C-alpha cells in the first residue's frame, strides 16, 4: 500500500516522500453531516458518543449518537467575533477541546478571534486586527446538549497583528495539560507590524506567537506547568513547549502508539510540512521553511546554507504550488497544508495511518487534496488518497475530526469563505 521511497533530509533522522502519482490509497467518503458553514473540526468528549462540530462563524453543533444533527446550537458566540469576510477569512471560532474530567465538571474550552481587547495599548488599537482568546465554558445545568451562554472564563488572550496565521488549535494531551498552537501573527514572511523584524516571531523566544504553548487550565487564569522546558529561563516565555512555527493549521495527539503530538505547519511559498512536536523543539520558522533555509526578503529563493543549529526538520514535506518554479514543473501538491489524525479505528489495515490534506492546489477554485502517511520509526511515507465513490472530489479541505473509536473525518466546503450552509463532513471508510 505504501511505497517506502524517500530522500533523506539533512541534519535529521527523517525523510521526505517523493511524489508518486501511481501510488494511491483507495477510500470511500460517507456524508455524516451537511448544511454546515465552514466546519473547522469535529471533536468527541471522553467517553461520549456525541460529536461536537465547530463552525468558523461562531457556533458549535452536536451530531448525536444516532448520527443526526440536533436542532439548534450547542454554543453560539457570533457576537464575540469580529465581522468575518464572506469571500475569505482566517478569523472566527477555531478550536474546541474537552478535558479528561469533562463528564464530572461539564467544562470545555474554545479558541476564537475576539474583537481587539479594549485595554490594549494605543499602538495595538491603531494597527492590530483582533485578540486571540482561549476561554473556559461549561454545559448548562438544565440541558446536556446546550452550553451555559452566561458563563465564560478567559484563560489566555493574545493580541494579534493581522487577520491571518492564527493557528489556535487546542487540545488536551495525555498529561492532562492544554496545548495551544499559535501562528506567527499573520501577513507574510513573519515580517511587518507586530513581528520581530530581526528574527521573526517564530524564533522570538519572548513572544507567544509562532509557538506551541502548554498550560494547566487550573489557576487564575492558568498555571504554567513546572516541567515546561523553559521554565526559569529568562529568555523564554515559560508557557512555550516548542518554537519555530509559521501557522500550525491543525494538530492532533495520536490516540495510540507513542501518543505523538503531530502538527501540520503551513509554509510560505515553497514547502508544506508535518512536524512531530517534542518538548523544547525548534521547528525552524522563519530561519527555515520545511528543511530548507529561508530568506524572508526573497521567499521563493532558498539559500544553500544557513545556521540550522538546534532546529528539527519536519518528518514530511511537499512542494507548494505558490512557488512559480514548482508550479511550472508540475511537481507541486498544494498551497496550504491541513493537519489531520492518525487512524485508530476498526479497519485494522489502516492502523497508524495519518490522514491529512491540503486546502487546495488553487486559491480561486476548490482543488483540495487528501493524503495518507505511514510512520515507520522516524521515516514517513506519503501517498495521495483516491476517493472512489465521489469521482473528482475537490472540496476545500478545512480540517479533520476524530471520534472516540478512532475513525477520521474530513471537513469539506466548496466556498473559500465562511458563508452559506452548504458544507459537509465526511467519514473516511474503506
């Protein structure tokens, strides 16, 4: 099923798969929900057969244990969001996480872009786009299928320079801590207003942008775990778990294996990457794009050498069609990677396969691509996923979801921006 033909990356025990158009994993897609508006992810609480669907426009809906969408919203925070641009936007309701003790406490956590906080300094008031918030909510005492709309506790609030590169996937790890991915702040090349001009936010260890954060949600407003890698180092923000990200667009913990934290990090113009995120790791941006040296002044050209000391190459990368040289040669595979999940469902032949995708090979029309990757030690292989029951499947791939049985789902849309009620969620099946 997987051809293990790889090119070894320098300075890391990893490999990049050579595109193999003749190799493909055949799957079928079953529609499990439709009539949605830009679903970002679908998450099941621990020990619960319900599936909670996050819509970018500010609502969470429930897919019941019977496979039917419940009437109304579980949660609606549309009034807290900045106005979303219908043609394309990266703001909105972006993440949802249930803690291990959800059944006992009824508490859950969401990540969203809020209107810029009123007490931000004058410079931010003039130039910044919004504030990225992680907040605690709880289930209504009267209805387990409704959230308490009158309760919110802000856990983190990070002012954001531009509308894009928010990251803000959130998830509880096997250790019970909350992990938060943050993008570099937006615009392009990790440069401009709100960015560290010298090294970029990804390499600025005092900034929370361009990082993987790890916190304990217990506290006021949270507690920094004592075993975070940089606690006590004055050069680092103590919340940082790992550094060097551009826009980690969807991460996940493997339900099995080593419980790895896997993130897809969106590249600039040339390379998309998948990282296995480790404690204290530096994943390169903006010194690196994928395994390649990066020059933020000339983003399409990559210097032959640079200082890679202390940096970890991705376990997987592929070429971005935004680079005109790659596009001309026809060996590019997308423009914006979308991270997925490791399959741990009932089809044992797929056990350990990481399903992920690319938003699209084109910005103007839906040309999403689905991939499957197999992990063998530190070496990963990649092949295209062939949808046999939907010829020409080309949705924009917004995100992925996973249920408690280990099945993996795709969030698909035909619209670039968060508008209409035409989007679907598909279950990946043999």
